[in-house]
């Protein structure tokens, strides 16, 4: 037997000796949401019952609020026609607000919510995809919650929910914790949030979550792709685990076969898995918000 063949045979024997978990990718073993299977639905499994989500035409209007000397532009997306549509807040990520990231709050509005979307960048003349973090944005984000609850559509609503993605997850976290708006929020929802100070050193970005995460008191629901590109899966999962150890209502869903941006990846690169994940996440977001706001 040649040296190459001997090494190949030894490698095969070593692989066979490994535990089954080491031979299989994560998706073939168990995702976080499969540990307790809280997603199980007897009505669907046993009787085929599938709830139909509401779907409304959406109207959009422009608004603004003051943050010190700065006027923060706002988009308000709301279902067309009469109805009681709870007010929620959406925080954009590093891209800012553009045609693809706008799709998420539009879809949320179509589920029956009035969605307040502050443009945190343009009021301060910040270009899309900023590398640096302007701490003034934290107060701008906190004031967006006040603005949302003061809208006529809020109808005296005492609390809102905040929804976000990417760096918007950090803005939302700072607004609630540092900005002391948790008393005005019923829940926190975020798609693959950046849970670390944007200018923290690389090891902290990969291995640690921001201290504000553990101070989060409101129920949290986080979505993440199996193929998270920016090495933030570790910090997100560790943050959720830390909250759960504190007996907080915190859940994470890891979608198989997708990476970051599954909710807004453009059609030319979009996959079937992206679409399935995006639709499921939107349905679960709407259900989560309604449950914690106490509305049908």
C-alpha cells in the first residue's frame, strides 16, 4: 500500500471513529428551536388547520420629529382604510432605508400594523453603510418610540414593539436599555441583529455580545440564518442563552439553508430557502407582536 493510500485509509478510520454529531452538519442534528419544539402546532399536524394571516393594501406618508437640533425624517406605513392597527417601530440597519430594506416594514404594515420607520441617517447627513457609530443615533432611536406612541393611530396605546435588522438591532437595544424605553415597549424582534458596539475590536464582535443585551427585560424574538456570513451567530446565540438563564422570554430561530439578508435579498440572488424563511419570519413576527401587545 502506497503512502497516499495508507494516509487515506487512516483518515477514513478516523472519521468513522468520530461521534455521529461530529460527522454531520448542524442542520442534520438540532437547531436551537428544536430543543424544546415550542413551535409545534397540533392543530396543523393533526387536523391540517392553517391560520390565514391578514393582508392589507398599504399607504405610506412622510413625517418627522425633533431630536435636539436635528429633524429626523420618518416613513409611516399603514394599512389602507378604517381599522385599529397597532403602532410598531422599525429600525433600519447599515444600509439605511432603500427600496429593498423598505420591504420589511411594508410587509409588516400589510399584516395589520402602523409601522413607524425613522430614517436615522439622512437627518444627520450620514451616508449609507457607515463604519463609525454616531452615539447621537441612540437618542434619535429612543425618541422614535415616543413619536410612535404619540401618533393619532396609537389611540392611547401604552406600549409598542420594536422590530429591526442588522445594526438596527443595536439601535433598538440602545433605545430600550440605555434610552430607558423598556417601559414603553412590549417586545423586541430582530433579524440577525448586530449585538455589539459597531466599533468594538474584532474579538469582541465575534465572541461577545454588548452588555445591554443582558439588561433587556422585554420578550425577545430573534431570527438568524444557518449560514450567517459575518460571524455573529456566536454572539447572538450566547446573548439569547444569557437571557434564558435569567429566565427572560427570549427565543431564537435559526433558518436552515440561508444566510444574512434572507428577508430582503434581491431577486437575482434570491433562493427558495430565502423566501420560505422570510415568509415564516414575518408571520411569526406579526403573531409575536400581537400576543405581547394583547391584540387580535
